[in-house]
């Protein structure tokens, strides 16, 4: 008897069409489920993946109820003299239904693995949601989507139970390879069944081999060679980083007054600044990054107003909430959020889609020269050092000439040496940037060097907004003093117009600044304590060392006032001295004498 190959053609045709349909339906469903916040989402998710867990015969029966002559769709098709059941189109429908969950779940998982900062970076660079999906999400999720496509094809190729229920087993019309195998075995023709098993195994293994080979080829092509490894010396930024369009921007500043409830506290912050570099200082989780995200439109406050250079970006009273893509804000994320599938030049050009191709090339060239990256424009982010990635991210943020630049702890991922180099280069860059800059950090010295004015946040509230000199030299309360690095505090009460009692230190101190009416504590920074040779002036007291801690350049001394300590934890103060000073005094006999300079004493209110 002649061997009938029609099951091969029917299987390939129905599986290919089903995979094609599933490819688009699965991606669309995954993208929608990723973004939706509607009620009943869990129920919809269950319906979408139910063909993956239900027995195929149950799926076939449900499809038969739907597409049969008495079903809703079947009745509708009969009006046009069309019938689905027991046709090859029925085989396509069943293959699509049973393979869809694999495509959907794999695509959803691939989308969920994408760093949200990459998507947010694209939005702040002016990309619409469709552009974010097409240019960022889809390319980055492509390996997962490809895997889902292969799984969907394999599932469609091997479908049996549901197909038998809806399409039947009509040789030459609906008989697929799985049914040919089943009925060959049932008829006792083991040889024919074995042939079909070998054919379906060959198809599946061939597809998987080709995909694995292609994946390995892609990985090898992206692996940097030795010539691409980076040099340890980091070239400096060019001083002229700004473009003509930036210099023509109006200099009116940023107005912010927002309220947004969070899980553990409410973000309630407001300030008004001109074209300057404002540092936002606070402990981790104090609301610094959330403030930037609200300004960039990545988060929505419950109420308030945000305006830049007179243009309202958010106003809850007027119902204004400008999308991120239209806010003209540059955002340098903590992890830089460079698009890994795009080259250096493509990353910088991402926010320049509104320009002509020639203008884009010119702007990219300018930025490459400005960050000393010429010649590296075709490299990919994984081929760059952390310092080079940071410079590319900064160039990308500034390239569209934003009105406002947001820097979210840009040096946190760098080592100390590289951090120092890039900090100097950033300061030079910001000196030439004509817009407004917000610099977020929890590093005290970094903020002090980079910024002119500071905003201090504690649990979402602004507790200080002043020049950096005033905030560091004259903090008004304990929290600000502690956040700015003060380590020595004592409860205090006024004795006279110029004298306070430091209760915890067991002494009285002469002060020069006016004593606040609501004085609660006095403090002094560890590096401002002075060791003297004798107790011959005011604010000088005998002290003993309880313990010491050394760093490469400094020594921290834990001091007990008035009497020797009982143990290493029995101390009043911390003093910091350079190693040279420590070597000069460490062998002196006790008691030592420590002097509290009146002008250095910090008087704090509640």
C-alpha cells in the first residue's frame, strides 16, 4: 500500500498557521496583562492559561460546544453556509488554543525580566508607549519570545485530543501526524507508526538545533574581544557640553509642591529653585528617588503641582499630568539604564527622533566628542567600563537639550577612584549646563562638593532647605546634624545668655551664637575637637581614650571626659584626627585635654 504523506502536510500547515496566530496573540496578551491594573486580572489570567492545565479532550469538548452547529460561533457561521468542525481549519483552531498559553506565559515572563528603568529611561527620552514596546521591550524580550514560539510550534505539532474532538480523523483532510500514529498503532501497523514517530522527532529536533545554534552565535557575537577591553585611564569631559538650544532656554526654574502617600510614610515636599544644582540629601528610603520619579512623570502624586520654566507638568487641581515623553526632562538613573541592544551612538540618539537624520548624526557626534567617546560609538554597553557607561548615560540624557536634569545617585555603582575622577568631570559639565539640575545622593562629601544648595529629606518631608554652608555649619535640629555627619550630641539646657549645660557630657560650655528658646541639644563634629596641652581656658576638659578605630588616613578616638573609662564602651565623644596628628600625641601621658571651640558648637532645637 502506498505510504500517505498527507498527515505531514496537514500537521505542518496547521501548526505553522497556529504558531503564526499564537505569536501575535500571545505577545499582545502578555503586553496587556503586564500593564493592566483592572479588577479580575487573576480570573482573566486563569482563563488564558486554562488550556495548559485542562485535559485536551475537555478543551476539545468546549471548542465543540462553541463551534458546533448548536454553538454560538457555529450558529453564526451557518448563516454564511460555513462549517468549522471536521475541517483542517478546525485543526488550526485547536492547535492555536492549546499552544497559546505557552506563547503567552513565555512572552510575559520575558517582559517581566526587563529592567523597569530601561523602560522609564525611554519614556523620559520622549518615547511613546508604542515606541517603548517596539524599540525596547520587544528586542530585549526576543530570546524569550523565540523560545515561546518554538514551544508553541512543538505543542501545536503534537496536539491530538482536542483536534480529534473538533476536527476528527479524516485521512487527507484532518488527519495529523499524532492521529496517524495513534490509529496506525490501533490497527497494528507498528512500522508505519514508527515512521511517523521518526518524522515528528526529526522535525522537532531540527528546529531546536537551529534555534540553539543561532542563540550561541548571537552570544559569541556580543562577547567583547581583548581589543575592546577598557583602559584604566578615564579621559576627562570636554568643558563645553551644552548646545546652542540649551543656552536659549528660559531661566525661570523649578516649582514643586507635591503630596504622595507611600507604604510607610507620605511624600510631602515642596521647593522653588532657579537654574542651579540642587542636592537632595537623605537616608535610604527617605523619598529622594521618588521625588525625582514624580518630577519625571514616572510616578503620579496624589495632589500638588510641578512646573518647569513656567510650563505646568502636573497640577492635580486642574487635572494636568503631562506624560513623561513630553516633559523634556533628562534622567540619569542609578544603574545608568543604557539599552543593552543598542550601540553607544544609538543610545545617545534615542531621544533625538524628532530631529532629521543628519541633525541626529551631528548631535551624536557632538556628544561623543564632549564625553571623549569618539571611536567607541559602535560599541555596546556590555563592552564599556562603569565610568564609560556613566558618561554615555549622561550624554544621552543631555543630548535632547532637556529643561531639567535629574541625577539619581550616579556614582553609587563606581569604585572610590573612579568616583572621584567622574565627580570632577560631572562638576565641570554641570557648570556649563544652563538648565536645572537635581542631584540625589546620600554621600555627604559628594553632595557638598557638587551642589550649591541642599534639600534634606526625612521620611518624605523636607526638614532643611538652605545653602550647603548653612546646613552643614549650622544645622537647626538633631536629625539634620546627624544626616550631615555630626557624631557628638548631648542633651542641653541654657544657663545664661552665653552658657549652656551639656547634660550628657557633664560640663558647661560657653557659646557665641544666640541660644534658641527651645534648645534641646548641643553638638560638635568629630573633626572639630581640638587637643591642647593644658586646661588653662574655658571649654577645656580632661579626657581619656576608651578605644580607637583606624582607617587608612584617620584615627577615631572614643573619649571619656573627667575620669578614666571603665571599658571600651564607656565614652562621651568621638574625635577624628589625621594619622600624622595621632603619631604626634599617642604616647602622651593621660589625662589629655580637649577644647570645644565656641564657634564650632551646634545648638539645636526640637
